[in-house]
């Protein structure tokens, strides 16, 4: 995520995560950045990160809300 991370992008992800956790509309959210796409599906309870440059299984990862928040916090410290 570091290659795609900007302060604005981090804010968008945190807002999407808050809606996901509260199950607010939209229930299904897609955020697209240069390299990574995030899908927040509050109905299924899943957050998926897809690397658009890696079409293999390794290019798609499911994360928990805590894992995503920890990654975002780490990126913020690097800026």
C-alpha cells in the first residue's frame, strides 16, 4: 500500500472503514487508487485489497478492520 498511500487516500480509507463498521450505506464500497483497489462489503463483513498489477492469487488479500487500521497508522507515520 505504501506506493499508493497519500494523506487524502488514507482519509478516504478511514471514512470507508467507519461506514463499513457501522454498516452505513453504501453497504458495498469500492475505492480505486493507482495500484490498489479496496472493496468494503459490510453485508458479507469482508474487506478485500486487490493489487491491479498482480493477477495471481497473491494479488488479492482479505484483511480485518484492525489489520487495515494498523497498516494505515503505519503509513501515516512514514509521511
